[in-house]
């Protein structure tokens, strides 16, 4: 990914927070049948990420063990008009751009059909995502009948992404004057994108 | 991309609208240095899409002419808790999932350094994106000094993506009862994601 220095994110806890807040990754692999991509929720786990796919999803057969893959996490985006820069009225030297935050995780992928691993993965994902969504009132696997959970587990394949390299980019108008940044953030807020506006103000 | 029948989108105008509303594509290519991905705004143009990248972005050198690439357009996403299904209280036979809409465009990519093509591409993108953002008050290339636009054009490379195959997926709880769909849409609205809620109600 092309990342000019002022848009590069190096802070590991910040990158981890961004992934945790936007966990739906696009996993891409180059296969014999061309580029294959699927959106899969991922959760940090040890030296990588865990997740699962449907048994009916051919990706677990198309991607050989230890294949290189790229997982891209995206934290929203928005078009930036030059009209939104107060400085533009003076100089007229501005062009449109786009703001966004992304994390690219390069790694290797492996799948597991083992019941214990599938159960562990689903349990961890459920615990974390339910806590984020519903706090202490979150759904638990134990809320469903055991035979139902067993049938659901039979229909999935667990996966583990081992991380080789992480690149993160936060394109948030850091190359503009503070008044321009404030003005664009206000536009995002007005237009219904408070998350991007907040990120611009925090500069993360 | 794995797409169960009930989540598959086949309506071309609907797919075109989705791309037009979420034009920031992730363009992925398999290169000699591994998988390479960059977020680039794209605009439909003839038999494909046009866009541009910074001259400093190595992707226009790393991706050979006519290389196969995948462009992924994403229209937001959200976690779906089983607790949000009214039917869950009766049966307890539900598990978490994720709703999202994506379009995968498989095609071939070419870059152009020609000034006329770069000017045409920037002009078209600017016209369309500015109209979406600011209506009749939109910024125009002519608002900026000619020497400034010339210097900006010198710093970019135009691209054209010729389309080979399009796959689109709208995962919007279409496999759930209407009461479950309504309830999940309400949750998305309450949690600040009206676009996904509206898409669920329209079932697009």
C-alpha cells in the first residue's frame, strides 16, 4: 500500500484498536483460479487472528495451507471537497481527495476442521463481539440448545491468520492546516459520519 | 466470493448505484512482490472504471499492463446479535452473523501517463463527486489556477479498469423472518448506521 509518511500509522495499540473497532476483514488470496476475496470477521489471538467461514465457502479448499494472504480492515471513508478548506478561498490551490483509515495485514492462512478449535474460535468471537454489542446482556453459546450449536459447528471451518507484516494508513488531512482539518471534520459530522470526524480531530 | 443464493445481487442498476454511492474501491493485484492493495476512488466509464493514483505510488509500476486485478467496493457493515431477533426468544436457535454489501469487480488494469487522459479522468471524477457532495455549488477544476492544475496532473497517473466479471453480495438478513429483519434494522438505526438499516428494509 502506498503510504506517504504523514499518513502512516505506527502505533501498535492504535492499530489494534482500529482492527477491534472494524473487525470485518477482506481476506484476499491469489489462487489457481485468480484472486479470491471474502469478507470475514477476525479477532486478534496470539500471534495472529482467528475466524471461521462456512463449510460451503470454497475458500478453505482454494487456499492451500500456509498460503500468503492479505487481510484488509477498513474504518470508513469520505470524499473531501476543496470547497471545505477555508484556505482554498484564499489560494484556490487545492484539489479533491479522500480520507480513510485502513490496516493491511499480510500473513499466512490455515484452516481447521477440528471440533475443539472451531468451538474455541466461535466462543471467543462470540464473547468479544457480544460484549461490544450488548455488554453484560450479551448472547452466549450456552443460550442455544447443544444440538443446535453442534449442527452450526458442523457447518463451519475455523481459520487462523499468522501475521507476517502489518501496514496501517490513516489519511485524515494531516497535511492540511488546522483550520482546514476542523472544517472538513465538521462537514463529515454534518453529513452523518461522526466516526471519521472524531478520528480527524484525534489525528489517529 | 462465497455468496449463498439469497444474498446474491444480480440487478445491474442496483449494483451500479451501490458502486456510485461507495466509490472508494480496494484494488488488489498479485505481483512479483506479493499481494498489493490500494484504496482508489473509481468511476464507471464505458466498459469499465477510471481513476488515478499518485505518481509516487509504486502500484503503477508493480502492476504490468493488462494484469488481472480485483476491485472491491464496500457499502458498510454491521455485527448482528442473535439477541436482536424476536424469534430467538422462542427457539433459541440463532447465532451471530454480519450484514454487509460488497461488489467485486474482476478485470484488467492499465495506466496512462498521457496528459489528455489524466485531464479527462480528473475532470470526470471531479464533476461527479463534487455534484454528489456539493450539488450546483461544486468545485470545478477551473476554480484553480492553470499552473497549479498542471502541477497536480504531473503528479498523478490515470488508470482504466476493464471489467471482466462482477459479483455482488447483499447480506441483509434476507434469510430471516420479517420481524427479525425489522428488529435488526432498528438496532442498526439506534446504533448510528441508518444506511445499512435502510438497505435491509429495501432488501437491496
